[in-house]
């Protein structure tokens, strides 16, 4: 069962007691912490010289934070920008990522509801059997002006 991390003060106290000459078992009993935790804290202290939490491993992000901020800023300024345009702008910076990565980033930042369709992409989905009103109602809060023009274009083409 996973437990919460110990505070830095508790980990420092473990190291203090170890430096004072107490053994692992005595430290464990005195602080009511498991023996394996005591061993881990002291091993980490010997190896890295600190009791602070070290950064954990994991996959590095696909986009640098600067590029992420740029994409969010651009999507905020121009709500009807397509994912392809955003993809090209990241390629200009030297970071090429897939459209779905950009879509996921924008969705997590609260910019788009579902995938961030540009006008052309939305119209393609609508003409495949969906309802323009349904698409628009789901996205009105994001970019009302752009969707209204997209609906007018669709209606003028007779696709509704």
C-alpha cells in the first residue's frame, strides 16, 4: 500500500540520528518508520548528499514550454486557426509534432472542446451526416463569431 511521503524534517531527523551513531533498527523504532524507509533515506543521503525529493523519471515533454505557450497564445488570438497551421508554426520553430498532440495540448489548456476543428474541418464533419447546430452549440463558448460564419457558409452551400 502506497503511503504519503515523509516531510523533509523527518528525513533530516533520520540522517541526524544515523550520524549520531544509531543503527537502522533503533532509528526505525524511535521514529515509528519502517526499516526499509530508513534504509532508503540513508542510501539516498549517502549517494546524493541530500534528503530532498529528487525529480522523478519519466518521458520528457514533446514540446518545450516556450512552444506550448506560443501555441496557446496563437489559438487564443485566432480561435478559428486550424491544427495544420499550428503544426506548421511548430515546425518553423524546429519542433515537429502531430496534430493530435497539439489538439491534446489545447484541450488540456481549455482552448478547444474536442479536437479544435477549423472551419474547413468542421464543415467536412458536418457534411458527413452531422448537424451543424449540434457542432456549433458544443463550441459556441470557444469561438462564437467564427462558428457563425462557418454556419452561414454551410447554409449558403446548401449542405444543411
